[in-house]
C-alpha cells in the first residue's frame, strides 16, 4: 500500500535529499586521483583540443594548486604526473612545467575562496557557440545547473598568459560557477572537483543542445522560478558526488592507468 502519493512536493524533495545524504558519502579518492580521473573524463567527453586547456585544484598549502604538465594531453594524465605549483607557476612537486595560461587560475583562486577546482577547456560545441558571440541559453531541464550561473565574456582578451587576462576573466566570472569565453572556450569552477567535473561535461552538452535548437527554430525560455528550483535541486554536493562516481567508473573502464591500484567508487 502506497503511503506517499498524497505528500507535497516539498516533503518529497526533502525526503530524497536525506536519502542521498545517506547513500552518497564522502569519497576516499585523493585530490590527485580525482584530478587524473577528471582529465580522462573530460577527454572522453569531447574536451580534448590538443594541449589546450587546464584543470586545477587547490593544494594543501595556501597559494598552491595541482595541475597537469604542459606537453601531456588529458588522456595522458595520471595521479603521478600531476604538478603542484604556486601562484607564480613555480613547480613545488613533480617534473616539467605547467601551462603558462594557468596564471588566470591563480587570479580566480585569489578572488573566489569558495572555489577549489577550475576547469578550462575548448570543447567543440562550446567553442563553436563562442565563435558566434552568443551567451549560453539554458532551456532544458538537464542543463538547469547552469541556469543564471553562466557568465559571458564577449571580448576576447587574447592569449591568456598575462595578469591582465587573469583580471579580465576573473571579473567576467564574478560570483557564478561558469563563464563562456567568446572566441575561446569555457571555464567552470566548483567547491569540489566533483562539482567542477560535472559542470564541465554539462556546459558542452548545453552548448550542443543550443546549437541544435538554434538551427531548428527559436529557443523558448524556461519559467524562471521553476528553473531556479531545478538549479538548486541539481546542484547539491551529494548529486555531484553521484555524477562523478558514475563518470569515473566509466572512465576507468577505458583508462585504468590513470590511478594507482584499486579505487572504491
């Protein structure tokens, strides 16, 4: 006999949230393992563009963060070949050099103490949308985590290796989790690596959906109140952990070399 068919939506949402808290606990993965997995997940998700793009996450000490070594593609990143750098991009752990474009990560981390992971890539559909100088339009329930949460930088500042580009990109991002960079690509942030990874895959899907919809007709807007409700419902830490665990299991079937030993997902 069913006991919940007359419960309100608020009651059901609260019950589901408590169930997710019980079923999706804290990860046992290290920061290095999560970043290596994120690189492989991004590669499989269409974010490969040669050596373009950077993924980073804060280190244990203030003013430090992990990132990949310049010269390696996302499909070559392992937990062992990641670098630990400081804000001046000096290598503290590891061998090789970071991408000079990592400089704007330093600016974002300084401006946003809530951000613990930054993913910047040039995926195909996001880059195509960026060429049109058109902001991201969120008009499908699957992409609502980005609703009113993706900024737009219309003016391309050039190759982002200077402090000026760090200031410009950080200012454009503001307090949002994502930004579409005209004539460039995308940047997403997260309070966790899992959150940033989820948003990186999502923004490319959103751009692809937008381009398909634009080619067929006029995109119709979502109801703002319902879209914000969906944004908040799909943006919880536990949901990010569940998403990441799925993506990581999938990546490990193709890229078992990116982490050492067995991992519990």
